[in-house]
C-alpha cells in the first residue's frame, strides 16, 4: 500500500485545520466559561446580600411586632384605667346628684325650707330642677369629651396620626 506524499499532506493539513478549529473552539468556550463564572460570582454576591437583608428585615419585623404588642398592652391598660377612672368619676357625680335631688325633694316635702303653694316657690323649684338637669347634662358631656380626648391621644400615640372626626 503506497501512500503518496500528497495524501499525507492533505491529511496533515486537515488535522492541522482541525486542531486549530478545536483550539479556537476551546478558547471561545474558556472565554464563555470565564464570563459565566464572573456572572455567577456577581449573582452569588447579590443572593448573599439579599439573604442578609432578608434576615435583617425579619429581625426588624420581629422587633417591631414585639414593640407593637407592648404598645397595645400598655395602651389597653391605660384605656382600661382611664375608663375605670371615668366610671368612678361618673358614679361619684351621680351619687352627688342623687343626694342633691333627695335634698330638693326633702325641701319640697317640708323637711328643709317650708314651701307653700305660692307660684314663686314653684318657679324656684322648677328653676332649680332645670339647673340640676342642665348641670347633669353638662357633666355627662364633659365626661364623654374627656374620654374622647383620651382615646384620641392614645390613637395618636399608637398610630402617630390623629383619627379623623375627633
């Protein structure tokens, strides 16, 4: 079997071109791998930063949740104490009003000042009764207003913004 030098040269030339093509392909692949590696490192850095930020946000959220729960408990206790104080104050006022009404009734029945059937005494009694009713309404209004003011202040304390309509 005889091979000619031309055949050997053709095969050698073909092998040389194949080698150069493979070399170019390998260099191109290496370059692409370097680019991918750089992008993966950047991506990993971003993911790590996001992980740290997420953890920080979770910790901050837990701290905020704890603080909010403490505030709600504190404000609830304050509201409850304020409501109890208002109830006690209202009860004292109503007790005093009851005693005043008993005195007025006693005066009308003759235990205090003697009232006769004169129109002047009736007018005084009506005026006193009207005055007591007006005072009672004013006291109820002030107690309600005080409670609304306390609730408004607590709302501002909780949310940082005043509630509309108060």
